[in-house]
C-alpha cells in the first residue's frame, strides 16, 4: 500500500534522502537498509533518489592543465645548441608580477572548486586565460624571430580554460537540477547539507587545533613546490638561472641529437626504478603472506611470539647498519663470512663479488629487502588471519579437509582482500626508492642499480658544475609519474575496499 501511495504522489515519492552507513544506504523515512542498485525502499516503497556525483574534479583538472601550460614556453628555440636564451615565456617575461597573478588565479580556481564555489571559479579561470593571452601576445610581438617556433603553452592554456569552465558549468547545472528536484525540502539535520563555511563554524574548535599542522604543511610541503619553475631553466651552480623552456625534458628522452648520453642514463635509472620496486613489492608481499600463514599454524604460543619478535626486529634497524652488516658478510676478502663458508664446503673456488657484480647485485638486494621488511609486513596478514572464525576450520576438519585444503579454501580466500589492498597501497610508492639502493650500490653496478632518486643525487652533488635545472626536471617527472600511480591506486582501492587511499 505504501508503494501504491508513493506512486500516486510522485512529488513526494521522489524525495528520499540517503545517508552513508559503511557500504550500505539507509532510508531516512523508515531506517531500512537499501541495496546499492535498488530503485525503491524495500520497506516503505519510496523512490530512491541518490545524490549526483560531483563534477568539480573536471574543473580542477582544467585549472591544472592551464597551470602546466604556464610553465611551458610561449616561443621555443628550435636550435637548442645556440648559446643565447633558447626560450621565452612567463618566467623570463619583463613583468613577473603577471606570472604570479596567473598562478594565483588558477590556485584560487582550484580552491573555489574544492569548496563548491564553482560559479566564482569560472571567473578566476577565465581571468587567468586573459592574463596569459596578454603576456603571450607581448612575448610573440617582442621576441618572435626566425629559427623559433611556438610551443605547447598556448594550446594547453586554451584546453585547460575550456575544460575548467565546462566542468564548472556542468557542476553548477547539476546542483541546480538537484535542488529543483528536491523542491527545497533539504534536511539540515545532517551537516552534509550545510555550506562549507557553516561546517567550519560548527567544528571551529577542530579547525583551530588543525591550524598549526596546516601551516607546517604549507611551509614545508607546498612552498617548496614553487621551486618547480627551475625545471624549465638552466641553473648552473654559481650562476643565475636562465629560462630554457622544455629543453631538459627533450634531453631526458633523447629527442635531440645533443642529449643521447644523458637520455641513456635517465632511461636506465627510470627502468631500474620500476623493475626494482615492482619485483621487490611482489617478493615482499609473497613472503609476508607465506610467513603469516606459517606463524598462524603454530600452536605453541611462546614459540610463535618469539619468532614474531625475531622477524620484526630488522625493520627497526637503519638501512646504513643493514648495508654495513651485509657488506661485511658478503665481502670477497678473507673477512667475508659467506664466501669463506662456500669455499670451505667446496661449492666455489674463488670468492664471489656479490655487491660489485651486475649479475648478483639485484639478487642480493631483493634478499636483503625480504630479510628487513617481511616481518613487518606480516602484521596486517596476521590480524586478518586472527579474525577468521575457528568454526570454519572445525567444520572443514569434520568434513575431512586436510590442512592444505583448509588453507586453500578458508585461509587464502580470507586473505585475498587484504593482499590486494596491501599491494595497491604499496604500488603507489614504487617511485620512492632511494635509501635502500643508495647504501648498497656502487659505480660498477650503476646499470643495474641506479634509480631515479640516486641519479638525481649524483647529478646534483657528485662534483663539478651541477645543472640544478636538469635535476629538478627529472624530479618533476618522477613526481608526476608517482602522482599518476597514486591516482590509479586510489581508483583501484575504491573498487576493492569501497574507499580510496586519499
């Protein structure tokens, strides 16, 4: 009857406010749980009106595209070998105040979209494009010359402006349609329906407590990002930076005849980063699962706790200490314990250069990482295993399942979601490889061990006149790849766990 009543009164039937409760939704009228894909409440029969998905990320993406376009040159010299300034853009424009105004407007657009003031963000995005158009016209009229060609900057800013404005308009229209459909019957009982300023005022005490942390993050995490502009300059030690546009990115990927050698070293470091990180991730996750299952099968609680403590301890040791220990153990000299043992039992005739040979370095690196980090990785898996009901094992044992069958059909399915979650969370960090490699590698194994962060370190501090502009460009590329991986892993996490990692 309730269902028939809702059909007779469509205006009321379409008003159903839902609140999140984990992965379920609850009807505000009768508090009945509603399946995700249901169109009506199973108890009272009222129509389900789910809130629309926000489209402001599209507007934010547009502002980011325009921001990237501002770093690129308006005019790029086609001959990078020339000694004079090979590029012209915002950063070497005669009025730098306009550059800061352009960045400030785009930053304001992102913030306004994030706090759901999309209408105002349209104005700031368009104003940023107008400022860029003025500067672009002045640069081309002053410095346009034979041998120079237009860069990607103008196209990126135009694309970013279109995407940003379109995203804001679509989100504003959807919000208007949502309010019209609900006919003004918003429920202000829940803070989710209040404006951002109302929520800030309600929880003002928490925001005041958070303020010192926010200031710290801005100073030490966001202000240094201003230095990304040096990725588009030649910044030789002891000299003033000179804007060169995308020259360093061309050099990184070997797109010019003068950058083949630097491109080779960069691509080697990039491929090593991916190979070392991903293989290490697979091995560490696999060993953590195996050890967790073995520990879970132990019945003597005192022996189990002792083993857990022993395998946890290496995680708390510094990488410097770990590298020193293994260098002494694997040394090819008389003090090398492992080589001496192999020679005494007759397996080898000559000492093996474990850490200076390209054929053995990676294997040693993987083993050291397993020894150091696997114990700590078992914590999550042991927590999952402890949550499995003993009744399942008892029922399986009564049905005649042996230990292997119980592990296959009960333990592993229970661990599957945790394994996927841990793998996804760690995959986002594959570009953050530095300390473990830095303390173990040496010049004889650079082709197999050099990663992006060690490559940046050597290019910056190995002596001579370092070009900080080039190393900043490499660091920017690493950060962009890492950001893409985080976003992909966040999307995968939402699919697997129902919530993201950021």
